[in-house]
């Protein structure tokens, strides 16, 4: 078998596999558009004597981590013909993807799982959640007097992106959006935007929404402060004669809107969402900032990674008094009670801030001496994770 990037003349083979695996069929017009957008260099396939047996798409993204954009490899469109399944082809493709991401300096990878346990076997772990609200119009937030105004459908892309960047960079794992992503994957031709301006004329929040069957569907709600949030809700409250309820989608897990409602007993759902895994543990760790305690220290950390051998093994994790980390490989097992051990997925969830070391220790996913676990708990910063996009 051969693993390689697809060629431009292999669009039909790629689309046929996608249509079969994901159970859809493109119209002739949509097929032509898809072929125009086809980037064969981003699609990797594994080929046997009969042709394309399995494939995936490797997308060159950046994610916000601790407020800074870091290179991230997005895995999408993993598909295998049924006659080729359960032969380890996806494992071979994912191992190949990790090699390519590592070569490209992409220290983190994210994907949307069709089945979480499947990708956990390969080191990816759930790293974020989102909430969904359904709010009857009679339970909208109470109107409050705020200075400023809302402009409908006048949001320039640079205005939206600036507000999004400031909001999204507060979370770990959010996507850095370029113009093409905004235009093709975020903005909807049939949708609307509402931008809140302060009394001083500063843009401080926006919402992307549409109205369907007397229901307000809010895809994205971004605000810099409580004034902007109230101003946007005042705007939505003015739709009371048009809509019976509002659906809020992709709400960050740390959102506290229900508490602020006159009656917080609304329909709420919580959904585990994307998975992530560290591609290169040394490079990723040394891009982070840890908590500055004023004292330097270190532990021995054992990392299990059966798909990326350059991560697998023992490491000395050191953090100086200013929170700057260093990760150095150890050649042999030092022994002793100071060792902490976990898989690459657990380490990813902890370093992104989705789960805390003590929680992982209590769950049995982080093992070792409690002093080492407490050391990690003290030095890994508290953080929130989120993702507002899909790929």
C-alpha cells in the first residue's frame, strides 16, 4: 500500500468516497463548485491495487493558546470504503498525519470525532464543550438602559474579526479565522449580523443570526462587556412580535446567561465537542507559560504515546520562578516516587485547561506521587477551552 497526497485528477475518487462514507450526494452545480475548491495537496490517501482505499484531509490552521496563535493541524474527512475497514488503514493514516504535522511545526492537532472512543485509542482527547439554550421570548433577559446602538447587517468583516479575535483569544483551542474561513465557513448568505456600538462609537459586540419559522437562531454571540451583551439582547427583545423563542448555539461552557435571566429555568444542553492531541510534546510545552510561583522546580513525567514515538517516554519537566518551562528527555528510568505518568490525551486535556491534574489523578488517568500531581496542579494555569467552528 502507498500513502500519498492526492492529485488534481483524483477529485472524483475522493468525492465518491466522501459521499458514500458521509451519506450525501452533491448536485451537479455543487459538485462543480467543490471541484473548484478542491485542494489535492491537503488530502492524503492510502492506495491499494484497486485505487483509493481510505483518506483524510489535513488543514493548516492556527489555534489560540494562552492568547497567542499556535500552529494546529486540523484532521477532517477521515473516510474508508467498507471493504477496507478494520484493516488498520486509519491508524496508518493518522500516524502519517502526525509525522507531517510534526514536520510542519504544528504542535497541536484537533478533530471532530464520529465516535470518541475510536480516536481516544490514537491519543486524541475531548478538550472542549459547548452549551445550547432555548429561551422563550417571554423569558428573554430584561431590557436595561444602555447607551449606544445596534447596526443590522452592516458589520464589516474586519470589525467582526477584531471582536471575534478579542473574545476567542480568551479561550484555549479556538480557531484563528482568516478572510477565506469567514466568508466560506462562518458567514451565511441568508443570515444577519447585529453589531453593538458604544456611545463613543466603539464596536463592543456582535451576533450572527437568522429567523426561521418564527424562531430566532443565534449562531454566534460575542461581546466585550456586559453593556454590549445587554445592548444586543435589547435588540433581540424588539423581535418579540416576530419570534416565539430563541435558540443559542455554540455557547461557551463557562457562559452564565441562565443565572442572569429573570427565570433561569430554560432548556439547556451540554455537548462534548472537539478532540485535541499534542503532536510534539517538547515543542508544545515549551511554547506555554506556566504559573509564576517565584520558585523553580521540576518533576519526572512519563508520557505514553503509541502513535508518535518522539513523545513516548520519560521527561524532566522544569518550570522556573517566572513560569518558563523546559522539557528534557531522559534516557533511562530514574525510578523513585517523584514520577507522574499519563497518556498523551490526558496531558493534552490538562495543559489546555479542560481538566485539572487533581481531577485526572482522582480518575486514575494521571498516576504517580501526589507531590508531583500537586506540583502540576499548582503550575498549570487555570483556563477555559472553547471552539465556535466546525471542520
